[in-house]
């Protein structure tokens, strides 16, 4: 094919696609415009998950009648006039693309009036073309109605998810903005029913109650505003970034990172660095694989920030990202230390690694009411952990099962003393060796109904990366548009688990830490994380028969003493140790 310039309507649709991915993107752009217009009240009306209708009405400054049409021209904006302005953006919009993009792919009407004009302007566009314009009476402010989104892009329309899913995206977005702007009154109706309303009181805690409910909101801690402190060292040029908002107490946590919400200079952003800073502040305080809730606002000089990264404006680049990281991490950590009771950790010999501790915490939390018995506590004394060197290639002697403790550990007797075996870790080891052995033809199980996975941006990145490995292991996973994936088959070991949870767990685990560049190392890690999901959990009651079978299979493994993640599967109390402890020697 020869090179040709695209016809304008094709170019416009392509450009629109970058801004408007789904109904929630329309809501986002319209809300941002209302905020930029100085509105104090923003009403959002949605029908059929936004596919049928999205209406955003504000009481902001309105658009002068002479400029209404210009607002829909591509790259027309009242918020920016020079390249230098890009370094001092304080508005949410600046690209002048949103209205043009939305209008290009929908039927759109605008009704708007500034305070100093007696009549409002009414404008109707279809596919970006103005088809009607007239004067009309209306209150001061702007109302934009978007109907039949993507009516002229069937490909995009096809990829939209169910009404429920699109509606959830919209709700999540609106509640985020309501949290970022507690001084504004937001209200949302779906099919004419009011489903969310913020008071506009200016108190973030009021919005948290509306978004998360009283119980959860009551467990959120206000982040102590981070006045620069002496021990933080002097800030370099200009100001220290400021952090404010709320974070969850360590006992409140979630399985994914969806509840980490960040606003940078009032703009909702996705940002791995900020996520990481918060999670690091919780280091060792949360059970493994669990994530905190946070609503944090970071403010810094506009020149410290590049907001012009992506048409959807949901990513930013920090000029001094280490400094932002440190400020956020310290502010959250300080909040937790000062306000949340932290369990006192005092292992006698300091031989426990952080991982040991985290694992123990996770088990205790998972099984809070069933505290380990005194025997288990004694045996968990740090000094009793064997070093990996001792364990290598150390086959297990035949063991006689005595019972289960705290629904988590198996007690067994062997020729040389007592064994306490972690049922989950042991099962992980068993499954791991089985899967490694059959790697080339792992039995896969087709699902009668495909499982639908809705992934976060972080998870999608991992999924795309590891899809070949997952496929080799027996998964059949297909992208299904946007953040959705269809799972049609899984490795047989996963049958019977909660698949959605298991898959999310696998993807989340892979998202953490660096992936080895070596293919076989990567594969091992993926296998290990599959095993973690498939394995019997702590807290699960096992029959005598099941206990014996588990131990029998563990005896057959080549490395019975560690789980695939390298943690111990068992604690061995030798005959000699028992005698010493009881003062017999
Ligand atoms: P941007 O927000 O990047 O400037 P948009 O396409 O979203 O670009 O909007 C174009 C212009 O239309 C804005 O710069 C603003 O002047 C005007 N505008 C859009 N929405 C509103 C609104 N709700 N109230 C007042 N003015 C608005
Ligand atoms: Mg805008």
C-alpha cells in the first residue's frame, strides 16, 4: 500500500479512541471539565451503564455563547496557551481534546450559560458534526448529554463489557473524584435512581463513609500532614511534596490493590511508585498477599510534575520521584506507627527472616480465634528453624501421623523425634514437584463456563507478559477487550478452587518482585504461584486419612523440607532436643 494521509473523520475516530475507551472515560472528562469550571455541585446521570446515556450537569462558569462551537474543535482549550504553560498546569484539562473526542463518537448535546449572559446556548452534534444550535433558557452552568456512545465505531462497541461492569467503572471513578474533592457535592443516578451522593462538607471522612460505609471508614487513619522534619533532611530546591488523606489500620486489608487511590495535584492517577511507597510503609504489618486501603492526595509544585504523558491524563511523571516516594512512605509509616497499635516483635535470637515473620502473621490472622497451642508456640521458637544447607536432599523418614493442630499443622512422629508440618507449605511442595515433572503435558481442564477476569492495569501487564508460560501450564486465557480476560481452561490442580480468586492471586504474586530473565526460572515461579493457590489452606480441617495421604506424598518428594517459595515446611524436634528441654539430660 502507498502512504496516504487519513481522511479527517478516520483520524478523528482514532484520536477519540485514545481519550474515550469506555463510558467511564466520558464521565471522567466531563467531571474534570466541571471541576475546572469551578463548579460546587456536579450531578451525573447514567443509563444502561453509560452506553445509552451519560449526562453531567454542573453549576460552574459556563461557556460564553461566542465560544461554544470552538469548545468542540480539536485542540481548543481555555486552559493553556503556550508550551511553557505545560509546566504550570493547575487545571485537570489542558489538551483541548475531550469534547472533540467524545462528540466524534456519540450524539452529544450541550446546554450552557455563563452568569453574565441572559440566555443559554444549546448545541447538538452527531459524530462530531454540529446539526443544531439555538438560544435556550437554562441555569448558570453547563450540562452535557452524551447518548449512544460508539454508535459509529462498532469495533469499540463490541468490546464494551456488560452494563454492570461499565457501571462499576463509572461508580469507581465518581467515588474517587468525590474523595479527591470533598468540598464538591457529587450525585449519581442510574436509571433515574440516586445511588451516591456526597455532602460537599469539605471533610474527606464524610466521603469515606459514603464510599466505604461506616465500619470501614472507622478503621481509616488520617495521615499526619508531613511538615518537613529535621530528621528527614533538608529539601532540595523548592518545597517538600505534601501528603494528606487516609490509610487503613493494619488489620483492615484487601486481596488486591484496587483500593489504593492516589491524587496528584487533584488529578486521579495510576502510579506504581506511589503504590509501592504505601505498601512499603506497611512492610511486615500485613499478611502476605494482602493490600491496604488508602486515599492519598499528593501535592507538589506543578513544575515538579509532567502531566502530559497520555491522552487520558491518568499517568504522571515526577521530576524527583525518589523524593515523592520517600515523603509518601514516611508519612504513611509515621501514621501507622503513631496511630495504629503495632504488635511487639521480639524473637529471642533474631534468626527469623522477615518472610518467616510475615508467614506466621498471615497464619495467625487467618486463624485468629484458634491460637496455636502451647506446643506449636514452643516449637516455633526461632532457634529451631533448620538452615537450608542442612535440609538439602534430605529425604524424609517414614512418619506416623498423630494429628492436626490449629487446623494448620500436622503432628507426626518419626524415628528421630517429633515433626510439626505446615499443611499448606507441605502441599505446595507436593504439587510443585508433580507439576514440574509433568511440565511438558500438564493435564488441563476445560471449563464449562469460561471464567471472566477483570484485571487492574498492573495485573494486565503481568498477564500479557506471562501468557506464554501460563498457556504451557494448561491455562487457556484470551483477552476479551479492555481489562477483561476469558479463562477457558486451567491446570487440573486448580479445579475446585475459587478460580477467580486463584487467578488474581497468581497474577498479583507475579506482579511482585522482579521476574528472572531466564525462561525456566520464570516458569518455576509461575508454577510455584499456581501451587500456592491450589494447595490446601491453613485453617482447613483434614481427616486422618487425608493427613496420612499428605504425609505419604510429602515423603515421596525430593525436597520435602522446604516449600517452593523456600520457606520451611516443617519443624523437627529431635529426641535429643526433647530430652534437653525436659531436663532429662
Ligand atoms: P480541556 O479541558 O483540555 O481544555 P475540553 O475539550 O475538555 O478540553 O474542553 C474544551 C474547553 O471547553 C475547555 O477548555 C473549557 O473552556 C470549555 N468547557 C468544557 N466543559 C466545560 C464546562 N463544564 N464548563 C465550562 N467550560 C467548559
Ligand atoms: Mg477537559
